[in-house]
C-alpha cells in the first residue's frame, strides 16, 4: 500500500469529515480515519496533531491574513480599510468552498469542545485586527470596537451566505450586512425614541 501519495493530507481530511458526519466527532478515532483513507496512523500524525486539527488546521491563516491586510493598507480612515479587507478575505478564504464550509459548520455545531475552539479562533481574528488598527495609530478603545464589529460583520455574513441556496457571492452578502449596519447606526434617534416610549409605558404600568 502506498504511504506517501501527494494527496495523503486531503484523503485523510475527507475521510475524517465523512466519519464525523456519519458517526459523530467524539465517536470517530484516528485509526478509523486512517483505515477509511487507506493510510497509517503514522501518516495521519505527520499531517495533523490530532483529529481536531482536521477542522482547525487553517485556524492561523485568517488572523495572519487580517494582520497582513492591516499592515499593507494605505493610510486613511480605518473603515474603508476594514471593508476592503473583509471583501478580500471573503474572496481568498471562502468563495468556492461553500459546501465544504457548510459541512465543517455542521460538525462543529455538534460538539461543545469544537464550538469553544471555534470561538477562540474568532477571538484571535478580532485580536489581530485590533492590534493592526492600534499599530495604525488608533486609540485602543476605537480599535477594539472596530475590530469586534468587523469580525461580527464577517461571521454574520458567512452565516447568512451559508444559509442561502443561491449563487450570491459572500462579498456581496458582506456589502448587504454593512449597508444594514450603517442604516441602523445612522438613525439612532428613532431607536432611542422607541426605547423611551417603551420605558414610559412600563413606568405608567408600574404606577
């Protein structure tokens, strides 16, 4: 049996994803993955530290890309830089992989440990963006707010994109989400009036 085919990593990854979907992440063992792939456990551990790494092997790529985009962007207002970065991130990391990302999302959702790991990944992206904005001269509070908003915008857009059964590009969903956010932030008075009205109603009910 050939051990060193150039597609060994992808074969192992595909076998693992199939088994995770069929029998659950917790019930799947490394020997079962390697048996499905027709390879050895030794080969598996040359490519992945453990079975979780099949799902998170690329978790350092997005934070690294976020830091790269922040460092390479021209001087100017931070929001256009962030928007351009989100669009580029959508194209480089997500487009063309919708079904694979759906499969991964479904598997992660079944396991508390995987969900926690996914949250750590999200936090790492926000931290990289925040550090990049601070390096550009932004105050820590502003940098943190913008970074967290950008990450929320990205993850919300990805969720919407995965839930759609059409050919809409992720970058277009990002633009839609950004337009929605801008519209809400541009009309705070309306929301404050609404809150005040509800507050008055509650106060009258308590009297």
